[in-house]
């Protein structure tokens, strides 16, 4: 399984970005897809996840600002980020997994929010 993330970039505080992550290869189903982020010197943290049936989960720090969605036909997960803050600056990684298995990770995309 390969994951290709895209959509990162530089944005001013208060702005928006949309991340995409497309999975390919021998994709297991059902699965959960999600976005993590890692800021310099910090541990990687879960930002949001979405199950195959569409149940979502968000970190408290992004609730009300970020929206995760997926297109099962395209094996793609999206992260719409709005009202971005400088503290959202990080490398964002997508992941696909099933149950408690480690799953697979994408290569990461940089999001930088300037104040």
C-alpha cells in the first residue's frame, strides 16, 4: 500500500488549506484513514481520523476548524483546514490502518502558518 499526500504549503494565520491523500496498491477494507502531524521537537499526534463508514474523530485542538472526509471510490482522504493558527505548523502525515495493526504512512506534507 502506498499513500501520496499533497496540498501543504504556506498560509497566513486565519487562512485555509486542503490536504489530500490517495492510497494505492493492495488496500484492505474496511479501513480507517487519518491525519497526524509532527511539529519540530514534538511527538507525532493524531489530528483527525475517519472510518470507512464515515465516523470521525478529532483532536480537541482542531475541533470546529478542521474537517476530515473521504472518498472510498477513490481511496482518498481529505483534511479541510480553516482558521489556521501558527501552532498548526507541522509536517502532516496521512495513515491508513485496520483495527490495531500499524498500517501504512504517507510521506508527509509541510504546513506552515505565518502570524
